[in-house]
């Protein structure tokens, strides 16, 4: 689970502590400090194309946002999605959305979110992450690359989340 050291309070809602992608999908951007930094149609990178089950180079909308905590950049969020879904939901504009991504997509498409498959890595930041998060080039980030599928198992969107390594720690606990 991803836990901010300052937030190890046991009163915190368990899904929020253990499921950063779920939390991200269920909150409205307009309710969080931060800003949308980039929205543009781009060709699908190899890895994103594979996760969304589209051809490499297929047109996708890339929406990027930086979220702040106590005035400090704490998350760099990249959403990759089909241009039609982006247009139908307003995710193709720089305006912060006032409803959660989950609600927007489910109401626009009728597809219910069913599952998130997330891959976590500790890695060096990309140049965009260095700039947006104000990191040193050698500062590690916790990268979360997640595919959100609908209840039928079809990919809906890809979330690429970068968390500054100095702000987060990875903790896991489970019964034996």
C-alpha cells in the first residue's frame, strides 16, 4: 500500500490508503488543489497501446494533472483514453472536472468500472515529471501504471501515476 508518512493515521479510510488509483478515479479534480497541465491527442505509445488493446500509434487523448499537498507537488497523473470518451466526458479540455473520472466515464459510456490492474515500480522520473514535480533528476519516483477495465474485462483507460519518492513509502501487510 502507498502511505504518506504524515497520513499513517489508522482512522484513515483503508481503500484510500491502499488504493491510490481508486482514490484518483473517485475524486473530482476541482475538489483537489492542483491543475491540469496538459491535454492533447497523441499517438499511443507501445506499452499504453498494449494495455488499452489498440494499435501502436492509435490516436489517444493524454490528460496530465499535478496534484498538490500543502502547496507541494505530490502527484503527477497521466490519463490515456479514447478520444471519443474524452470528448463525451469533457476530459479533452484543460478545465478541471467537477465530477469523478469514474462517474464521467460510466455515465457517458454506460460501461461500469470493474477492475484495476496496477504495476508498481521505483524508477527515475521522466523529464516531464522532473519539471512538473520539481524533482532532481536522480530523485526516485514511485510509478504506478494501471489499466482500468469495465465489468466485461475490456480496457477503458490507462492511468500513469508518478509519486515523489521522498513523500511516499510502500507498506504492505497481510495475514499468513
